[in-house]
C-alpha cells in the first residue's frame, strides 16, 4: 500500500544566535514534512560554521549565497530586529518564502526622534516587507510563538466553544532584563520592553480577537485605539542607590524597562498588555482571557507542572530551570520542556506545512503589521500623554 | 497580680445591610478592647430592629438618637456611599469618632456631568469630612479592608525587610457585577467598577508606597499622575445578543463595568490598577508587588488553601464557597474564612484600638482622600483621553 | 441596655518553650471570654520569669504552686510529651481543667521495647489521664490544632453539606526534621515522625470521620485496623555519604524519620496518613478528603495566599517565611499568619469557651486516645510486618 | 550536501480502541524516523477497517496476517491486558519487535484465586514474554507513558543534577472509575485500581530508582518489599444508599477500587503508590520525588497551565477539558495537549528510534516485569495482611 510522499522543504537559516538555536531545535521536531536546514548564514563565519556543522548544513558568511541556492525554499531570519525588513525584502525578491522573528520590524534610530515619526517609519518598513512578499507570491511567516503556545491555542478553542465574545484580555511578558546591549537602545532594538517583550502577549491578544471576528463575522476584530504609559523603573533613585542590583536594566539603556497598553477593539472589547524588564523571579508569560461565557487563564510560564526545590543555588548545577531566574535556590517552577510550552515546535511545524502545502500560516504578515502599529502607537501615546486613534494606521 | 483594665468602646452602627453585617461579625472577634455595639440605626426600622436584636443593641430609626447618646464613642457608617460625607460630618460634630466604609465619598449626580467637575466636588466633599474630624478632634477611620488583609500586610513586611523600593504594583478587584441598583448609577454609586471595586487594590497600593516613603524618607511617596480607560463591556453587541447572560452589568447601568488605571508615583514607581464587573468565576482580589530586591504576590482571593470540587451545582447546598461565583459545580477555591483573609476583623481591631487608645488607624483620612483623587482623576483621564496630573488635587 | 457579663478564665501555663509561646499568643486573641494567664511555671526559673513578665503573669518554678492557686481554672501543659500524663493527672486531681499538647501521651522508654508492650503502656497512660479528668469532673482539652485549622473545618462543612460519606483521606505532615534532641529518641519523644508529626493529620482524619458518624448515625465512625511502614531514610548509605546535609535526622536518633499508615474505618472508608522528617522545602501540612459526592483539598501549608521571591537568601533578613524552610532564596509560600492558618487561636478560643461555658471542646480526650491507639498500633504493624486489628485497643 | 537517509519503521497496530487511537496519534508526530502504520488488526473487522482507512493502512481481522507480512518491523499490542502475553510471544516468535501496553501481563481468572498463585502465574506469564523476545532477539518495548511524561523526565534530570539519593516518592493515579466492564473483573482486568492505574506511578517510581542506581553504582536500585491495603470504597453502605452516584465502581465489579502500596527499596528508600477509581474531579496523575538534596513535584494532571471556567456545564460544548471530569462547569484544569503532557508522543518516539536504531527503549521488559511483581506482591500483602518480601520474585 503506497503512502503519500512526504513533501520536502529546504531552509536557509540566517543567524546563529539564541533564536537560531531555538528554531534549529524546532526543525528537528517537525513531522510529516521532510525539512532540512541547508544553510546557516551568519556575519561571524566561525559561528555559522559551528552551527552548520551541528546541523549538517553548509555555512555561509554571506546571506546572498543562500539566496543564490535554488534548492532553498524558505529563508528563516533569526537576526537582530533592525535587520529584519531589509533582509526579508531581499529574500522575497529572490523568490524565497520568508520567516521573520518578532517583531517584524520597527523604528531604529535616535531616542529623541518624535514618536509620530517613529510610528510612520516603522509602518512603512512593515509595508515594504509585506508588499515584497505579495509581489513575489511568497509566504510571510511571522514567528510569534505565543500564537502557537499550547495554552493560547487551548484558550482559543475554549472561548470559541463557549460562543460568547472575548470581553477583555490581560497579558504580560516580563523578566529581569536583557543583557544584550542591542536590546537596550532605540537604534538597534527599536524600543524597550514593549517592542521586545510586549509584542508577545500583544500578538496573542490580537490573534484571538482576529480569530473571533473571522468566526463571528468573517473578518477580523481589530484594535482601534491605545493608551499607554512607559517608564524607566531602573531610574528610581532608591533603586540606583541600592545594591546589590538584581535587575540589568539601567546601564547604557535609553529605552523603557516597563510599559503598559490599554487597547480598545472595534467591537468594544479591551486588552491590557504589559511588559517589563524589571521583574524578578524568572520570566512571566501570562494571558488571561475573559469572555462573556467563559474564562481561560494561560500560564505559559510559570506553571506548576513541575515544582522544584533546592536548599542551595548550586544543587541543580547546570540543569535548566526556567528563563531568567536569578537563583536556583528555593522553590521554582521548572519547565519540563520550555520550547514546547512556549510554542516553538508548533510554530515551525506550521511554517513548514505552510511552505510545503501552500497555505497561510496562522501568524502572518497582517498580524505582524498590527503588532507594529499598536506598539508604536503606544509609544506615541505615552510620549504625548493622550489616547492614540489607531484606525488611520491600520492596513485594510 | 493586677491586669490592666480593658478599655471600653461603645459603637453606634449606622446601616443594617451587607457591610453592617460584616462589621458586626468583626466586632465580635475584637480582643483586648471591650467593644459593645450599643445602637443599630437604619432607615428601615424593621431592619434596624432585627440586627439590633441579634447583636443585643438598641434599634434606632433616626441616626440622631445615636449621636445623642453620650455613651457612644464611635459611629460606624455602613450606608450607601452617597450618604457617607454628610453623616460623617454630622457624627464628627457630635463628637463621635467616625468609621466610614469605602469609598470615603465621591461625586453623586448625573452621568453627563463633566469629569473635571466630578473630581472637584468629590474632593470638596472629602475635605469637608476631614476638616470636620480635625476640628472635632475625633479619629477618621477609613474602612479599607485591603490595608489589613493578611497577604497585603505580609507583602508590606517582606518588601520592607528587603530594603529595596517597590517599583511596580499590579492590582485588581473584579467579579461578575453587582445586583444592587445603587451601584450601577452615577447618582447613587458615584461611578462604576473603579469607585466600587478599584478603590480596594488602589487603597492597598497607595498605602504600600506611603508606608515605604515614611520608612525611607519620613514622608509618604504619593501618586503624581494617572492615565486610564473605562468601558462598558456589557455593551459589546455580541454580548447583548448572547444568552444566557452570566454578567449583570447591562440593564439599567450608566456607569463603566471595566476600568484600568496606570498610575505614576513621585519616586518614579508605577501601579496598574484594574476593576471589572464583567469577570466570571468568582471575585478576584489580587495584588502583585514587584520590588528592586523582592516580589510578593498577594492572592487574597482566589487562593488554594481549600480547593473544593462538586460534580453538580447542588451538592454543596447552602455552604458558602466564595463571593460571586456563578456555580458551585466543578473545582472552586473555597474560602475557609473569607472575612479574615479579606481583612475585616483586623480592620475593626485596629479601629477599636485606635479609638480606645487614641492613636491613628493604619487606614486614615489621608489615604481615603488620595483614593478619591486618583479615581476621579482616572475618570477625567478616560473622558478626555489624556494623562491627568494629580499634584494640584492632592492635599499636602 | 445591659450586655451579658463576660465570663472569666484564669490559666496556669506550664512550660515556657515553643508551644507555650504559641499558646500565649493565642490567649491574647481570645474574644468573648476574659482570659488571663495567671501563672507561668517552668523547670528553669529564668525562663518562667521571662515569659511571665512578658505576659503579666506570676512565675513559678514548681508546678504545684499553680495547682495550689484556687483562682486558676485551667492548667495548660506545654511540656515535653513524656511529662504530659503525670502532670495532667495531678492537675485534674487538683480540680483544674486540663489542656494537653499533642500527643496526649505515649510510651517513653528503650527503643528495643516490643511494640506490643509500647502500645499497652501508652494506652494505660492515656486511660489514666481520662479517668482522672472524669473523676474530677474537669474538661480534658486535647490541643490538636489541625481540628481547628480553617481549611479542615471548611472541608468538614463542605463534606457535610454534600451529604455523602467520606471515602478516603490522604494526609501528611513533614519537614526537614527537628533539632530538638528530645524528639529524636524513644525515651523522651515516644517515637519519631509518626508520633511527632503524624498525630496532626491523623487527628484531623479521625475527627472528620467521627463527626460524620455523629451526623449520620449518632455515633462516631472509628478506625478498625492499621497497616504501616516506618524507615530511617537518614540511614540510606548514599545519604550518609553525601554532603552538605540538609536534613537533621541522622545523628543521635533512634526513632523513625518516615512513617506511613493505611487505616481502615468501621464503615469501610480508608485513610493514608504519612509523616516525615526527611522532606526539604518547608513544612507540608496537607489533607485531601475524597467523598462520594465532593472533594476538599486542604492546603494548610504551603498555600499560595502569598508567594514571595528573593534572589538571595539574605534579602528577607529576619522576616518570617514559613516553618522549617532551608533557604529564603527563590520562590516561597510565605505564610501571612501561620498561627491562624494552623488553627492555634481557634483552638484556644474553643478551650476558653469550653472551660468558661462548661461544654466539651471539639478536640477531646476521646480523640486524643484514638490517636495514641492508632499510632502505637502502627508501630506494632511496622515492627511485625502485619496488619493490626485496632478494635481490642479502642475505648468504647 | 547529503543528509543521512531516514530510517524506516513499519508498524502493525493490533487493536482499534482507545489506546490504539492514542498510539496512532503519537506515530503521526514521530520525527527523524519514517514510521508508517502498515496494518490495523482488530477482532471486529469494521473497527479495523475504520481505523485503517483513517491511517492509510491495511485492515486485518486476523492478527496472523500482520505477522506474515515481512515488511512489518514491529507489532504494537493495544489489546485488553489478558491478551498481551500470548500475542507478544507469538509476535516475537514471528521475528517482530513488540510494543506492549501496560500492564505487560498479569493474572486473569477467578477473584477467589489465592493471591500467591496469582503472583506466580503473572510472573510466569511475564517471563514467557521476556524469554520469547530474548530468543528471537527482538526488542520488548513496555508502553509505560509515565516514564516519558515531561514532568517525570524533568524530575529525573533535576534529581540527577542534585547528586543526592531519592529518599521517598509519593505517587498516585486516580479518577472516578472506568466504564469498561473488562477493567472491573479479575478474569479480564487482572485486578482493579492497582493494576489498571497504579502501574503508572509505580512504573515511574521504579524507573527513577533504577536510573539512580545505574548512575550511582552501575546497577538498578530495586524494590525489596511491599505492604499494601486494598478496598472497595464503593461498598461503603452510605455510598450504596446515596444518590445520585458519581462513581462508576460498584456494579458488576469484583476488583478493588482503591489500593495503596508502601514499597521499600534495596538502598532503604521508600515509595508510597496509590490508585483509586473512587476520586471525583478529573484524573490525578501526580508524583512527588523527595531527595536528600532536592525535591521535584510532578503534576502531570492536573496542572495550572490552563485554568478554565464556565458558569454552566454546557458552555464548553464538545471541547475537551481533561480525562474523566464529571462536569465542565466551574473551574477546571484544562489540558492544552494531554497526550504530550502524559508522554505518549515521547514514548512512541523512543520506541520508533529503538526499533530503527537498534537500542534498548527507556521502558523495557525488565521494568515491565518489576511492575508485575510489585503489584501482585501488593495483592498478596493486602490479602494476608502482611509485608511481602519481593526478592524471591524478582528477576536477576
């Protein structure tokens, strides 16, 4: 009895850092599609070679070598955010499907730039990517893993089953702050906590209301306004004077380390989305979904599937506990498989199928652009101390 | 060996409804002070008589009978919010100490009133109460039970021990909505979710930063601005069309059923305080306190001290589960002693000692006024879509 | 209007150690009864004087001075277990009501004594106390705080409301081990984990089935057999060789540091009760109650009413977290009021009312004796590797 | 660049019921091995045809058709327990690798059979399977999914990292009872709760100590004795008289609906393993692992990764919540991907790799036999009311 032949997908991985590693692990777990990482391209040749060797792929110092290989179906951009848009456009023009890490793009320049200008430039950049993909007839896969995180998908199914509207969502991603200098500055990070972390719960919230709209009226429910505050909590004098310091947000940063957005949707629903780099105790990835007929509380991290205890911080040695925990002593909420709970394998599975079969991924360019619009709208709101009407900035 | 004689306090309880019952239970649990409820006054004589009989007190249809009794030390106002200020002033002038349920006072009038005028009138009303108490040299006890809730006091002690500043607080009170018509209208409730529920987590948050300031610099840390949104989630068309309806917020309401406030403090710290009457699953009373050196998550309700399960909603019959749960079926977080966990006995203990010994209560008129300023500042912010500078409105 | 006069109770506190301190705190919180600690008697005069001074009581080096004071109503025995029975008998004969800390009594002698003889002697000792109290017509109050812990009482009410039988209970008290040498040896502690810790969940489980029986058929449901194992986990070679050691169970101990009992009741229900001195991470006080129509899971400790986090064990300084936690670093389940959640004030309130009003306390001599019978029955079971029929050993 | 060719595995699935469906789902998720289900054999031809059609496989009414197909590498036995041993032996003799669902085998006959004879026959049966596989040089894969459940594997890694011995384990699987008549009778189920559910936590506990022993001394740490009780909680008169009944354990059952085992290991460590068919509130799959230096609490189910609430049992319609929950109303701990959390895909992945690559699976025949020995040892213990020495019954 003949089985259907398994479709093949050849990937050019661009970048060899943290998120490239996460994606590589996820590609290994794809089933039903024969995915091979053909290339690893990275600016630093030794990193490209190292990861390529590990994955059985060819290393490339120049991104264009990947584009020139006709066997490559999809380019996966695991590079710093300020490089996303240009590389995505180039890849699309070379006829490759494109996977872009979050955020799709943004504004990268001086901190003193007026927020209205930031918003405009970020959206232009997003539009350029989307247009390039549309013209080249390639898929744009937006690597927002929260859309795929099992708790978020379960919440989606539960609320859909309840057949009542989502009235309110409360989401947060926070931890004790990045150590990567690129994420602490406007010119490389495109903002601080909101763009770096807030994009995750925001992406999930926008996805859930868009999905509800599709189901209820055949078109997504979209955000219409945002009111936001941001702050540099690391600048509080009592914090600056304290030691030891357990937060890494102060030195060299020109971006916010806390932001909170109050978002209204076109049907009257609301979302409260927060992000912070000034939270101790390990990463928090949480989304509460309050519907008219049901509630779903998503605890991506922490959750109590494994509770671990060590009387001393050295007891667990090199064994992983959870992202960004400051100590391994005491009780902790150890993740048995953090990648899985956070949605990485499911995301890459969707992208592989999307490319192989020729269908839209769940997280696409439209979602990616809305995230950019809301976050830069929030920066504008916080700077001017006023509600920002998002409707002029949203793509139809 | 002689023991110190126990001080006596005689109470005139005004009101015979829900909160009067809570207070009466709490008076019974006071220790170290001989507290007697001497009078129960209520507009409806039969309710006054019933509760008075239960408590061994004298009933009064007229509040002034209580004021005329020279044996009464303190008047406890458990009456609708719009009556607080006038009765408090009268009681103070009669030389009685005053206990006022939350909120201290507010604006009570047409929904269409400009929010700036609401803010002004609410603060004038608060000032009148405070001035009357000061002039009469009586205590003003602000019955904000969250200040006394064991988890909040534990958070205060933990953060104080850590010696680092509180950077951020996230608090919420929400449930599926009041059935009391007075709380659904501006003219009797003085607003909706924010004034009715938001006052609780807000009161706790303001208390914690004030306490930190006293400890750190000998003066409270105060709020400086608020940015807020409010909404009527019950007005979402898909909700209006849905049935059955599990939320009681729509009919007859002219107030918001959701509000969220982003508050900045004078030291740069922030608070995110939300309240909603559109949340299923039982009351949520939660406050997260993120410090520079420590975190404390307060789960007043729900918490897991008792998890109960019934396969059918009738199984637990009349046994109490928790406030505002829609069903007793399934798993629930049953409160073993909700009054205690919510701070009622501790609050009344403090007030009894305050009056007996002659010291300030933890929750006083200053805190009560700040709560009024922030909440009506939030209404102004939401109406005008802009950040409101609170400093002109705060008492020195 | 006259209030009923408050009844008076005068207490002679015997002992000045850990549990005396817990009781003293609880007496301060009694309401509705005028309780005064008249005496503090302790073998070491300086400890008696110190605690007496703190409580406004008279110190006594000799227990008999307390018995000679005719004003003393009740003697509260907070002394090591092996002294309970003799002092209780003497106090009863002097006409005093008696409060005895858990366990009521036991066998105190060489570890090599046959368990059957232990069982016999422990029950004779219990019977002597009960007979002395009965003859003197004084109350015997058994200070088993779990009977009064709010989660256990809530479970009782929930299961009673459900009107179905309790089918199964699973209870445990454990922590990382006592440092008190008296509790590590048969001759002073009367056993190890089972008698020192297991008495708590066992007391609660026996109470719940006795209460159900009273409700259902007018007589308690009683235990009929026990099957048990005990072990010295601290003797595992890999533990002995390991360092650092975080458990304090090995050196100088001749008692078990783990025990587990499988108990059958006369109606066919079962209980699984465990105790251990070899558990890291803070004290565990848990009881799960599975009924035919409902479930109640009691988390006395830990529970999530306050979750605290510190990146370093020194951050919380002297602030209390929870009993027996090895580190204050990491996440912990901080008890906002451990005494209250564990039932101490409620227990002392019941005893004060019992003595003042002349009614039986909830935790009485009958419960105390059943606990002794089951635990020494368990020791016999473990030693002989067989099920022990308890019926010959239970009082009618 | 050439990739290594993917190894192929062809599966003959025997059975078309619940566990066959779970396995089929898991085969679809295998990565890195090209697994195809070639045959579905089932006694009822229409069920074989239906599942085969769904999987793109060939249906067979006769198991021997599968054995005759030389392309088949492995036979996966998803049939009732009493058929396991005979089919496994036959498959092995046909040269096929064998996957057997838990339990490997048992005693299937009259309830009145002496437990010692049950133990002997069950072990003979297990030995026959193991010998057949050894002689045929095929793998015996024991489908104990708990060995693969992410929380259990995480606990293993955490305890290994801590480098201290596991002192004690407490495990349970329970729910409100099977509806399948075969599992309620000795002649088809081979016992009740212990063999049907207790095998899971027992398998995990034996695996963890065996793994520790291999690491510490190059040989597994094995169980040496068991003391156990069993009961028919459904026979409690108050339960029989109650209605409605939410437990399905009474009618037609001749097996226990509760059992608890106290197991000692050769290094002095202990395990407490319980199973019940008389627990409301959804399946409980829990294992606590207490080590000398660390603790890991595994909450396979329930855990709080998604908490869902519905005011009414119909709200969630057909959306799955969790295994064996009696109502979808109230709060529930909804499993976002129950198969994954319970270890099915990971188990099948391991078996596919084991067969493809030629290495032992994590869960092998040795573990399977130890589970049989301990459980039938427990039945013997409970029947005779005495500790059973397991050493004579364990394979070397």
